[in-house]
C-alpha cells in the first residue's frame, strides 16, 4: 500500500560517543531532528524501533488536545520487558518515555545531540524544552503506547 503522506529517508549513520551509556542518551537525535525539520503536518510524534503505537493513539490524544486546547498531549505507556510488564505515565510531565507517546504541534525545539554532556537523555531534554517553550500540555490515562526495551538499556529494570 502506497500512502503519499509517508516517505522513507535513509539517513547517514549518526556518529555516537564511544561510551555505550552516552550513545544511548543521544541515540536517534539526528534522525528525529531531520524528521521534525522536514515534517509538514499539524502534529508530530516520534516512534523508535522499540515502540508500538496502540490503535487508540491518535483518537485519544487528538480528542484530548481538541477538548482542552493543548499543544502537546501524551498518555500512559505499557512497558513489556524480559522481566515482566509495567506502566509509565501518571499525568505529571515526567522525563522518560513520554516523548515516544507524545503528540505535539510543530515548534522550533529540537533534540540536543550533545545531551550526554549535560547528563540527560535527549528525549527527556526534548520534552522538558518543549514544556519550557510554553506549550500547553495535557495527559490522558489511556494506554496509547507500548515500549519493548532491549536488555542492553543501561540501568533499565521493571523491578
């Protein structure tokens, strides 16, 4: 099926720091920023290779954004890992997987590829910077995203 709204771009591989932890912190920044710079819609969402959007993602988040006049909205995330399952998201703007389940209007904020120098993962900083930009944000209690962390994510545990 061909959909003219979707295009594939094979980006050159990003140069990552030699430390696996620092590389994990900034992984994907180049591709995310390229996507944000070239997107042409009213809303955006990033989707990593370890993420799955649930069928209710668009309806739940767009309905909340419309009813509450929001610029950014996210929902609950189900984490499915080798040690079991758990949930993220309780309505507070917290750093973590929210950038993967966030629906956001276009803005000039971009992910910092040198975030590891500041000691924070890029997706955490991206969400913080969008909130600092002044976007009105909201949350829905629906599970709208599933995250399948690999066993090599530094410090990750469902315990």
